[in-house]
């Protein structure tokens, strides 16, 4: 771990793995050599962890997720090993700059937004808390896309994150499983008189394990993220080749490898839906087969499956695990149905992440049956038995039976995957207090009435290692010298900052850290957009997936209102503001892409208008991801969390902003409610309708145009947009957006507009008092401890998984068989 050993290791890897002498090595060669050297120092811990788990009888938490947005690994692993300073010195001695090498690392294209980032935070906490665990997902060759902004519009560019290799990945060709698709089933009665079903597939795909070590903070535990890469069972047909059919000879390889080719294919066309369903089944089947193999290697009977593994379904993407585990137990392991069902329900638990109907996955029966014929039969049988139970508990209530059925019989019949997950799990949790309440009251109400004991809340959390220690070193140093270093693994210790919130000397140090972070972000903004922003301005930031319910367009409406006030000298008391947006719109989501176009159009006008004299700037920062987030969260003065109440399950960006001292402007939605309660209501800028008020307004007949007619500033703002003021005179560009707001406005943007404007005036007033603002900022950080992913994982372990920590010693012997 010392500087000299690191230096020699880096040189060895530069020559032996990169095949480059120092004199001609590129910066990327140096990055790879350093990454391999860091990985070398993780592998002893990884081997010891695997050995510890193999040698003991314990339960392993298996986290199944379609996304793992793990972010760049080099800096995180240096921090977790505690060798960042030594690595910096070693690279300096070799004539290299560590920060420049960190900037080279590609963002792994393994996730898109909050769902995948949450999964990555949980892997960090699982290892740090020394919990036996493994993450299972897909090793996507291409991420969702890199975002460029051209002429104000989002342009999707292929995310070739693996183009130059991935030093953190270890491919295990010996750990591979076959996954079936299509074909038909054949039923029979065996010699014992037992009914059996054999699936005769149309084709098979092989899933190969690609492992990434996930190291905990300053512990020896190094868990595994196991991602599956799809390959053809026979990648080259020699007979076709010899017959002259060169394309047919490799066709199977091309088709099979498509499964792990790209994250979230566009599922608008039928082919996209088919591929997405195939992806989900592929990684779930491989993962469950892997657990059964490990069970066999440990010499445990299949009846103990639920004692050895607990499986968390991260939203509905892996919900097909309910049917697949039943297939493996009943068809492959020849277990009686009732015993297999008991094991399945004891093993699986389901986390719901959304209340939006369009995000609650369903699959049409024809597609599901064509692709997974045996799984459809199993779903039918699960549903038949389940509905018998419903009828016994609620006799004569056929309306309830129809609502609870796994099959939606209305119109084109569909399988409701959230229902399947709920029926096949022993626990169902929401991810924030309000979300869990609404989950029980709305989309899963019938199930909560039937099984109230299954439903609980586990509020999300994020890792302070990445989002404070790594991304905000200035703040981390200030915290270390003020309250000690224990906060990194016990975020509740931040409450000690309460004693310093009013200390003028400490406040000045706090402002210095924030000012430095804002200068760094200002430099990044200029490099990415050529927009010059003033670090002393209030940085008002909204970065997240672009979606109507997240209401970036509400923010945009206020910016136009503020702009008009400044032009008329009516906003002289307003604080100088820099509004910063970031986030990707789904390629097929026209309204979200139009929202990006509106923001960039506003920026084009506002940033070039001498009438506002720099008092207002607007920026759309392209390609928001984990790497860019490292510079954005620490620089924020204001965090915009303005979703329609009742629509955001939790949010995790709101937690990262809070930890870094940003003040939240928000509705009573998702985890905002808990953030406000923790920070203190006086340290949170609240506006907007509550979830109950939203529903009441809709019930009474919401007429958004009335809000525009009754508010002159809002009417003027909408007229400017529709009149082409922010689209170079083109009156048609934003017509769909304005028409949507005036005629339907499904997320009540116009209803919340006036209160939002008033709230922003309170923000501006508070900014004028630096002492008050700084105190509020300090108190937000001080009371962010609840939102550590360590706390969330602790709750999962205690309330759902029934798992205890297992300490790993580096001197663990290698006498027991190694289970990989």
C-alpha cells in the first residue's frame, strides 16, 4: 500500500498488461496501469471474502436490478482502500497527475437514473457494513446514450463505454448458464404418476458471468457485482460457412449477443418490447441458476434455498423471478408445487419504486407466451391458486378478484408484473414514507388489505463515501477537523454540527468550501457550454431525468417570469441567479425533449440580453451522469425538488444535495417530507399542493386555462413561449407543450405556479442574509444522517432479509473449497 510499492506495481502493469514502456505510454495507458494496480490490492480482500462466505453457513442477500449505475471506480476504490494520497504521490513520482487520470475514466454504461444509482449505493453500503451479498444484473455493452445538445436539442450518441476496455471486470467463462426462449411445452406423467412439463425451446442463449469487485470502506469485505453477458450457444456454424452461407454462419451469434447489447432499448415498437422482456428473463434466469449452483457446491439440499439466499427485486424489472424460481424448483428440481411456492415466497422480496401507471410494467399475453411459453403456464397456475385464496377471503367480491388478478382482462390481456411480485414475495416495501402510504392506499390497496403484514417502508439512502468524501473533499476535510472522521460510516454524527451552525468563523470556512466548489463547477460549465457564470451568484440546480412529473417546465416558467421582472426593473431586489439544469430525456419521449429545447431556448435569450446585466444566467449542462454529478452536488446552493405531490416515489438526488449543504425548494412529495422534517421546517422552502389536494383538484375537474387567465404574469409567460420568443420566432416549436399545459396539464404545473413564484421570492430574500443562509445550509448537512444508504441497508437486513454482518479476515485460510 505504500508509495514505493504502488510505484513499482504501476510500472509492472504498464509493461506487463498494457505492453507500453513509460516513454511512449499514453495517459490512458497510465490510467489502466494504475487501475490494475489498485485492483491488485483489492483481490486479496475479494478472495478472502469469497472464502469466508464459502466456509460458513450464512444467508446471502442477492440484489436483482436491471441497472447498476456504479460510476467511475478508480477514485472510489482509492478512497475505500485509504491510499488516495499514496497513489497521488506515486503518480507524481512517475510524472503523472492523478486528477488528470481520474478524468480519463469512462462512466460505466450500466444504468440510467435513480433506480440504478440506488442499487450502486446499496452495494457500497452492503460491503461497508460487511453484509454477505451479491448484485446481479446485465453487463450492457452500450449504455443508454451519451447526451449532446445541438442547436438546443438533445441528440443521442452511442455510449461506447467499453471501447477501451474495463480494468475492473473479471470475466468468468466457466460460470455460464443456458437460457431458453420460444418453442413449446410438452406435458407428461412420469413413472411415479407425477405430472411433469418439459419446455422445448426454439433457441438457447448462454449467459457468461462478468464480475466486478465491490469493496467496502476501510474493511476487508469485498463483495461481487455479477453481470451477465449474452453469447450464442454455438457462435459459428461451420456447415453453413462451408456451404457458402457466410452470414447464416454467424447469425446465431449476432442474435444472441443482442440481449446484453444495450441498456433499455426503445420499447415503443414490438421488437423493442420483445428484447426488453428477453433481457429481463435472461438476467433473472442466470442469477437464479447461479444461486442453485452455489447451493450445490456448498452441499446444501435445495429445500434450504430460502435459508441460504434472500432475493430483493429492485422494482418490477426482475419480477419474472417469481415464475422462474418456480420453474427451476418444480420442473428442474422436481419439487412439489406447494413446497416450491413456500420457498419462493420466503426467498423473494419486492421494492416498488413508482406509482405512475405507465411505469408499472405489464406484458401482453401473446408476446409473453411466444417468448416464454412455460413461464406463462406457471403464471396462469400461480394466478389460479391465488384467486382461489382471494375468493375464500372475500366471498362474492368478483370486482376485487378482477382487480387483484395477475392478468388484466381489460382490452388486450396483459400480465401485471407488480401484482406478480407482490403475490410471490414475503415483503413489499415503498421507498419513502409518503410513497409507502400511497402504495397501500392506491395501486396495491387490495393486496395491502389482504396481507397488511407484508407491507412496510424503507426510505431510500445514498452513500456518503462517494457523494461527500470523494466528490466534496473540501467539505470532508472541514468535517474531519471539526467533528472527527467517524461521520463517514455513521452519518448521524453530523448532528454535532448543530453546535457550529451559528459560529461566524465556522460559517466563513463553510462558505469558502462552497465558493471553491462553485468555481470548479463554473469552470466545467464554461468548458462544456461556453457559458460564463459567476460563482458568487446563487446556484439554483435541478438535475434529474427529464420528465413532466418532475416539472422542469415549472422551473422554466418561473425563470421567464423572473426575466421579465428584471427587464422591467421590477426585480431589483432579486438575488443574482444561475439556474442549472441537467438530465436525459428518453429517446421516444417527445414532451421531455421539448422541455430541454425550451430550457436551452430560454438560455439563448436570457444569457445574451444586456438588460439583465448578468443578474440571471441559465445553463443546460449536457450528459448528466455520476461523473458530472461529482462537481454538481457540492456546488449547489438550492436544490429543486418540485415534482407534483404524490408522483415521486422518493428521490435520491434530493438527499445528495442536502448532504452537501444545499437548501431544498420542494413540494411535500417523496423523501422531501422526511428531509423537511429532519432539517427543520424553517430550513426548507415549501410550496405547492399536497398529494391529497392534488387528488381533490383533479376530482373536482381541473381547468388549467383558468389559472392562466387569472394570473397576468403566467399568461404573459405562456404567450412569450407560444409566440416564438424563445424559439427564434418559430411559433410552432413549443405549441404542443403550451397546449398540453393549457388543456390538460396532468401534473398541475399551472396550479402550483403562483405558489412556486412566491416561494422563489422567499429564497431570494433569504440569500440576501449570508449569515442566515449559511446557518440553514449547515443545518441541512447536520441533519442528513437519516439519508445514508447504510441506514437503509441496516433496515433491509433487520426487517426483511434477516441477515447479520460477517467479518472478513485477510489471513483467511484457503483450505475450504472456493465457491465463486
